[in-house]
């Protein structure tokens, strides 16, 4: 699934590098934990995303992953460098 997310982002915006970490194992004791959903941390290096407003850049990532956020991703942390 992580490779799918990476490819989907790369297909839709120009990124120089992307690191995706699955942090789901850190959230197993949370009341809202769902083993079917992921807690992901994205570290994206992108000249394009840095060139636009920070909130707009994060919204663009959220829009690209909108379907996955409804079905497979419970939490998403986005860091843009």
C-alpha cells in the first residue's frame, strides 16, 4: 500500500524524493484504532510544493489521496521540505 501511495503522489505532482512511514503500530491502543486503516507519515521533498502556500500544498496532497483517506488511511502526517 505504501508503494501505491508513493506512486499516486508522484504521478500527480513533481517530487524530488518521498519517504513514507507506516506508524500504525504506534496507535494500536487508541480508542479509534482500526487495523484495516493506516497511520502514515509523509516526508516529501518537492521544489513545486515548497513554491506554493503551505496549506495549499497540504491540501493538494490530501486531494490526491482523498479516496484513500476515506477507505484506507486513518491519520496522515505531511512534512514538506
